[in-house]
C-alpha cells in the first residue's frame, strides 16, 4: 500500500496577492482558478509535481464565526503555510525578495543540518524554503 500527498490548503485573504508570491515569486504554476458564491480558490503546484496547493479564502465554505477566527490567525501570522525545497536557495531567496515578499530570515545554515530561509506570504503565513 502506498500513500501520497494529493492536496494541501493554504489560507489567504487575497488570492491575487497570494499569486504574486506563490506563482510569480516562487515560480509555481496555476492549475485551476475557481470562483463560486463570492469566494475564490486557486490551485497551484510545482512543475512536474503531483501535489496541489489550494490557496483558499478563510470564509469560503465556513460559517462567519469560523472564517473570522481563521482570518485572524492568518493575518497575525500564526499559521505556517508550507516548507518548500529548492536546488538553488540563494537564487530562490533573491527572486522572492525582489518580488517584495517580507523576509523573515535570510539563507542560514541551521544547527540541525539544513540551510534555509523564511518569508511571510502576503496573508501573513510563514513559508520556509530549504536547500536540497
């Protein structure tokens, strides 16, 4: 039996701002862009990878109270979105920095053996990128 990751969700308050970070900054491709009932979700992913990342709005498909609670967590930076890997951390870091993304940590050799950096996406989510 084999189990693999199919999809993961990242909450964002503005899909267009999120696309500027994930598509334009990180270089992920848009696979689907759907609007329904006043909400929008965009599915993105790494070229050649089967994992979908769904950028969804906190209020989509949730009660007002649930959406408000999630939006508060997202905008205060309490949620970690994802950890990505790249074969060129310095180039990826510079590309994201040039896009205007908020830098939390420049490329650093961590004591646990990983070299990585960290950003906040436009919604406040923590995104880490590690060197492969």
